């Protein structure tokens, strides 16, 4: 099973069916908090729903068009991070993430997004990495901003959140820009 250590406390692990209980419990405990920005919580009502989601994640990985990991902090699953899409024709990757409200503000998501961005450029040979966030989701937008991503624009009514549309801000990083930042 793939696991990648970022620090002594923090690692990314390829999602697996063994994670279903932990992910479901974390989702359920953070349901109201996560529901503000994530559209899928009404579809996750029991552990079997999480197992179905994991099956889709693993199929995406097998099809080479996504990579879904759990974020492990101090030995506990605290969230998820992924390449929601890998577009090989255009050499672009799109990063998504969420963490438990209890661990926010510790730099976990920024470290994870940094690591995934680095992996996209160095291992997958991507040309561009994107991170999208709702225009009102300031916490999520701070992640690409801290990493030096460029705010590229806004997509109007990009996502349906239960009873309304939200606009998304798109942040992008090019391989040539990243190389200049990390060297």
C-alpha cells in the first residue's frame, strides 16, 4: 500500500477499503462544517456509501485519471487530498482537499498541496496544476495563495451546493514557475 511521509507527523496514503470506517466517521463528525463547501455530503449516509466512493476512487486510479489519498496526521485519518482529475492530453492536474475542523490552522493542507504539486510536476510531468475554491471560501483560497499560485479568474456558478450555485476562483501553477520557486 502506497504511503508517503511528508513530515514525522504527516503522511499521505493511497485510499483503500480499510479506510472506509475512518473516513465515514470523520465525514459524519464534520458533516455540518464540511457541508458549507462540499456538495456530496447528503450522499454519504452510511459506511457503505463511503465504500462505494472508495471503489470509484480506486477505479479512477486504475484508469490513470485521478489519485485519491487520505491525510494521516499523528497516526489518525484527518481528511483527504487528491488529484480530482489528471488530464494527460493537456498535462494538467486538479487538486482537491478537505480536513477535519479540529486540525485546521496547522498548515496540513498547505503542506499536502505543496507535496501534490511537486509530485505532479516531478513525477507525472504535468505542465499545470490547478486548485479551485468557492469565491467565499477564504480558508481554501489561502492554500494556493501561500504556495504562489496565480489567481487566473472566476468561473461563474461553477458548482451546485444543495440549494444554490457558487462561483469558483481558479488558481494555477505552471511547471516552469514551480521550478523557479523550489530551486
